[in-house]
C-alpha cells in the first residue's frame, strides 16, 4: 500500500518507509564490484556509519525538496541520507525529505502535492528491472511533464534492463541523458575551467562555486536530442546536462556516496543542480491592497496598480530583492533619481503586524487587457530564489 506523503511531511527531514535495509533481498543478483563490470555500489559495503557532520542551514522560505531513493540504502556509506545532509547544509532549501521509493511508491500527484523539485537515484538493492524502478520512472515523468523539477542521478541511467529507471522518464524532452549500458562506467575527476559553463547561463549557475571534484560512480550515457551539455568528466564522459525545457537535470554521479559528499565542491555541484530545477517559490500577493474585488479600468494606460508581496508564516517578503520584481512584464514605476533603481516600499498593508513589500506598476506597461482575469508577479529573493505570486483582477471597460 502506498504511503500518503502529505500526511507525513510536517517539517524538516523524514524517512518514509523502512529506516534500515538488510544486506539485500533474497533475489538480489550476484554482482561484480570491480571496475566497469560492476553494476551499482558494492553490496557488501553496507554500514551504519553516519552521514557527514554538516550543519543544518535550511532557508525559512526556500523550496521543498524530495530525495527519492529507489533500491538504495537509506543510511550508511551509500545511503541517500548523505544527499539529504548535503542539501540541508546548503541553506537555500526550505525542507528536505527522504523518501523510500520502494515502499512509499509516490505517484506524480504525490510529488506535485509535496515538492517543488526532487532528486532521484537508484542502486542495486532490488535487482534488475525492479517494479519500483518502472513505477518511479512513471511518477518522475508525470511530475516533470507538468513542470516539476527533477534531477536524475546515477544509477538511474543504468540500462535498459539494468538497475536504472524505466523508459517513461527517458521519453523525448525529459531526461537529458539516455541509457547506454548496464555496467558502471568509469567516473573520476571533474575539473571546472575558470570560464565555467562556456558562457551558457544555466550551466554557469549549476557550476558556480565548483572548482575541481571527483565521483566514485557513473553510468554510460548518451546526450538526448535538444539537451544542453554543461560538463564532462576529465575522461570525456558526460556528467552534467539539462533538458531543453530547463526542468530536468542529468547528474551522472551517485549522490548518496558518503565519500563524495565529504568534498565541498561535490556538495556544491549537487546542491546547485537541485536548486536550478526547483522553480519559483509561490508567494502570496495582493493586487490593490484593501480592495475586493480588485477592479481596474482597462482603458486607463497611465493608471498605477499597487501590488503587495505579503509576509506570511512561511515567507518573509522583506527577503525579496525589489529590483528584480516585475508584474505582468512591467517594472516598478517609482525610480530613485540618484541611483536609477526602483524604490523600495515596505509597510504592513494587511494589518497583521508584519512588514510587506509594496510595488507600483503602470497599467500600460503591463500585459493586462480588458479580458484579463488575473495578474502574476515574479522576482527573486536576495539569495537568488525565484518567486511568483498570482491574484485575481476584475477589469472594467470604462471609456
């Protein structure tokens, strides 16, 4: 029976399903653990050693992340808890939950209900072609197809017919890597040149702060049609790519490896990759604060529309960089003459005792017209988290 995620994700970090695994199910294959003939991590290296001792630095308003572990140890030297620890310490994420995919069997809707983005990995603890890997691929594909952010990691690329995910997530436009072999591929060093990402903004963001690092494991992969390749291993094998839609990253390394996660550059690479696909944080906005309905004369282009970003229990509006905010394509109309930058307006517009952020936009600068029913504001926080909020409008056709 599938575990209902939303009832369990109340705060911080949770493990849904088993807290420990045995040495593997009875039908686990006898796998070689040497060189490129190995499939997954060594099954005889399961321990109860703890994840790297890193501080928890969760953001007060960052995105919710799911760490999906399929046929993977939850703790130990190859435990997905190591990935959780890395993301917890990064400081840009609001919550990080560890999901035992074999037990919880989350659906695409479960993922949509609980997370803005997920990082998914697999290993050999269930054997080849495990049903959970097909189920996981279906959930990931459904989540990504509706805009959810996904990072696919090793050994999810193993196959077809190996320990990787089923075919659904490798459909056109989704995974930026295609499966090319069952056995492990040679991994090794990753040296990031000073001109990271070759000037491609999305690659620059994912490689920012990463110098040189290395990986213990990788899969054989091919680049998907239309995908953007950001980085290779020093041996030429692909390590980092993103799909054309910008919401699925291929990270050809096993992020649960404890030894990898002791390296700050490796942790930065994993965290950046997840953050890239997390998408905007949804915030509460109020168009024409104090007005209900939010009536706007659609025939008055010079008219100014006030829009407030509200501070709530889950979000502090004062963390927003006001210079990044737009409303239906328009920027703040009040400009500081000395700096040429938008002015910042902070006040408690809803009378709840906390500080909100208020903006002013000329109707003629927005994309609103007489048929519009809602308006959307977007921007970023000072630490680079994208935000977005939408509120209803009532357009009045007054000559």
